[in-house]
C-alpha cells in the first residue's frame, strides 16, 4: 500500500511525499553571493554531467535564483564559457 | 546613460600588434559614438567550451562602459562585421560598476603572451 512511488504519479495520484532533507538555496543562504555569468565555477554546480541545467527540484534552488541562474548559464553558453552539451564535436 | 559590460572573443591567431590594433579599433568605435569606457581587460587566451568557427581557443576581451542604449546596437554591428571576432556578448548592468573597475581602462592588451600557459589550469 504505502510503496514509495518513485516514478511519475500513477493514475490515482497518491499524495506526494517528500523524503530526505529539504535542500536550501545557496544564494538565499549567502546573500553576498552574486549570480554572474562569468563565474563559471559556481555555475557548473548547476549543470548536469551532460551540461543540462539542473532542475529546481533537484538543486533545491528557490524560484527567483533558479531563474537568475538559468539566465546566467545561458549567457555563459553564448560566449562559450559553458558548454551546451558535452558532446560538441571537435 | 546605462552601464554595460561587453565581452568578445578574438581569434587566437591575432596576437601582438594586430591584437592591440584590433582592441584599439573597438575602443575607438565606442569612443566615437559617445560611450564612456570604464574598464578594459584582457583575459588572455582560454579554451572555449565548444568550438566556434572550428576554432578551439579564443582571446577574451572584456569592456565595461556606460552609454546610451542606441550606442550598443551600433557597437554590436561593428563587432559583427569583423571576421576576427568569434563571438560577443553585451549585457546591461543593473547596478554600478564593481569597485575594481574604477582603476580605469589601462590594464590592457599587452599580456596575452604569458597568459597563454597560465590559463590551462582553469579547465577541467
């Protein structure tokens, strides 16, 4: 009955359960930190191994900062500081 | 007047006097169309995250300036015309220039040779 429902919700839509600790937004915790598209090392934290932007539900970022991070990553990609994908052919 | 930050990538084979001339050219473009340059910085040759025009590395030049909005359009048009510019990005700064930018536009383009090796360790 109370199986952990790891996949997408089944047809009867059971109540969503959160397990584990709620992650906190790094940029909310540290108010001095600024999101900047040139700060490649911090932004890399929000990229998956394939170079995709990590969703909020994984990274735990708040909505405001997730938007800013996504914007910054897209800017950084434009100017070739970050990859669009890891499989850019050489 | 608004504050802008522009970053452009110069072809890595443009070095020395050629590079200085190129950077000066765009500084002049900015000056002529009424922008006030706050800072010019050469990041040196870095590896690009992906090849642009089949080039793997590029020389990053950063310019901070304040200007009217229509200046940016003209500036970008000129950047687009130059074959040696691989890519450029201009963003508006919502806040004032960072404090270290105030030390003016003199930290320029003479250092590209020794940075060639120093930048290697920034990559993964």
